[in-house]
């Protein structure tokens, strides 16, 4: 059975649309409808992929999701020959005559990009800078000349004209992230890049409350703790809204009282926030200072 190439996912009920998100969504939607691909660039956990799905859902076409990686190849994008189809014809209608004809043909399977280009789907290419630059070169003609070279078509003309309903949204992390390739200028020049930085405090609070099920009051406290820590450390990218949502879900599951005198709450905060900072490779002394910062952030959230 052939693997489905697109996913018609309904995300409307699981996405918080504040004024900040609505304005950003409207801008990106207009760029896409004008015919330009959009590149959402930002730190891990800032919400790029969720926003891309939200925008794609509003377009109303089937969504093709691709995730860049070191192993990503043109086979994933364009397609290739996979397997062989054999046919056998035996003609013995006249008993004295026996004919046998056997044929074998390679079977072509379109890649996800080729399918989207042909049928006018919306492509979300997540973390596209994790794929090798030479793999992404096929996108140059797609974004500029509106055509794609597919070898399965006749040897004289291998180009497929792209469906006018085709749309493409890219996401990426900053280039200093591990495992990320520098994107080619020729490709970047063909898209509109929007830097997704920290969202406004109201959006962050509402997302935390919605994703975890805690009250907006408690979500505000967690938001303030996270923002205080984020604004106090050098590597701000490592402390995303994911950590806040994680903390909020644990608070709800354990039915913790958000109180500066609740030592259990403080310990949970240290566990969650240290999970983010562990990527920085901090030593014991630095970790002790970081825990003091977490305690200070908790006190600040309760105006102590």
C-alpha cells in the first residue's frame, strides 16, 4: 500500500490565535497568496512549525509535511524508480501456436514535493536547513520558474508546470545551531523570511494555559518565571515556551500549589528549567548559580 503523501489535519481547535498571532498569520497568508514562499526562522520551541500548520490549514488545501535531515535526498522531494512491474502474456488461442511475451518496467513513485507541485497542495518544509544544500537546489526552479524537473516524463521534456494553487512554507533554526547547514543565498532570495522571536507575553500566557489546562492566573506566574530567567541568561534560545508548557502540565498533574513557600513547586521548577540548561554543558558551580536564578525568578513572580 502506497504511503499517503499529504495529511488533511484540522488544527483549528488546538491553536491559540491572539491578536499577535492573527496579525502575523494575515501577513504570511497575503505573501503566500501573492505567490511568494515564506520562511519562518527562529529558535527551537518558539512555535514555528505550529504556526506553519495553522497558516496552511487556513489556506484550505491538503498539506504535505517534509522534515529536513542529513539523510534527506532528491528521492524524497522529486521521487524515483522503486521496484519493477512485470507482465506476462501467453497466447495459445490456436493450439498449434504458442506465444509468450514478458515485459518488465521500472515503477516510478512521485516524491512529496512533486506530488504537491502537480496537485496544488501546501508544503511545509520543516527545518529545511538540516538537509544538504545541494538537495535543496531543486527548489530554485520551483520557486522562480514555477516548474520542476521530473525524469519520469518523456526524455524530450522532463519539466512539469507547477499547479497555481501550490504554496510553500519553510521553517528553520538559526545557523549557529548544531546540524544546520548555511542556506544558499539563491534560495533565500526567492522567499520572504520572517524572524519569529519571543511572542508577546499575552500570547505566551494563553498558549501555556490552553496547552496545559491550568488557570490563566497560574499560567501568568509560570510565564513570568520563564521570562525572568530567559532575560537573565546569555543563551536565551535554550529556554522556550516548551519548558513552560512542560512545567504547567506537571503542576496540573501533581495538583501543585503555586506558592513561593511550596518547596515541592520549587524543586519541580529546578528540574524543568535545568532540563533546558543542561544543553549548555554547565558545570556544578554554574548549575548552583542557575538554581539561585530560578529561585530568584520564582520570588520575582510572587513580588517577593
